[in-house]
């Protein structure tokens, strides 16, 4: 059984069905999930709740993500991308679609410095 987390993840995704799926996967693993439909809204939400958000999970363009990281370099970010040819910063963690729930949770836990059960 995977370990449970107490971290909060802010999901940035335009598609409500994808948000529901990510929320279900993350909630089952113990994460608190907030969501925003755009990078701009995510920035506002993060600035309001800065200390409570452990990671930004964003399906966005490299330029949107870079804007957030420049403004808040302390924020941990995991990008979701279906664009294998997108020009991501070499230091930016990217999880390419399609991915499994286990791969998503492993990537998030790694960024947050958490270990899975049995690790």
C-alpha cells in the first residue's frame, strides 16, 4: 500500500475531466488538491495560500511555466506535457503523457522529498 501524503498540490489544467481524474488519483494518495484553469489563476491562488501549497502540477506551455518559476523560484513544479518536442528548460521536471498513476505519484513524491511505502 502506498504511503499517504499531507502535502497540497495545485493542479493547473483547463480540462475539467482531467482535473477530476488527477484529483481522484492525488486524493487517494492523501494529497489535498486545489485547482485552477489557467497559470494566471494559479499564480493568484498561490500568492494567497503560499505556505500551504507544496507543489504545482501544471499542464501548460513552457512559457507559462517559466513565468511562474521566475516569479516564485521557491515553488516546486511538475509539468505534464503531451508535447514531446516542446522546449522545456533542462532543469524543469516534466512527465510526458500518457503516464500511469504510479508514475505521477512517484514523480510528485520525489519532488517533495517523500518516500513511498516500502522504500
